[in-house]
C-alpha cells in the first residue's frame, strides 16, 4: 500500500537473495511433490476434504452477514 502511495520513500531493508529465493523455493516444492507416493497424495486429499468440511461448517455458523465492512478498499 505505501509503495503505491509513497514510491519515493527510502527503503533501507532488502530481502537477502530476494531474486533467487522464490525461484529456488518453487523448484524444491515441485521436486518434493513429484516424489510423493500415491498413498500420500490420497491421504493429503482426504485430510484436505476433512479440513474444508470443518472450515465451512464453522464459517456457516459464525459468519455475521449483517456486519459492515470496516476495512479500507485497496
């Protein structure tokens, strides 16, 4: 947000290896995902489904539809 509003503001901190680290992370994750066995994938999707059921079940009972949005539009 501030980068758009104040583009000339000095920014002394930069992420070390900021150009290479995201690419390296994607490659490592892809290699790990390729080497996962089929039972692990099946287990993952089962637990993902269970987690989604809990998430949706909780949100349906705890969401307040009439609550006004107090956040600022970006």
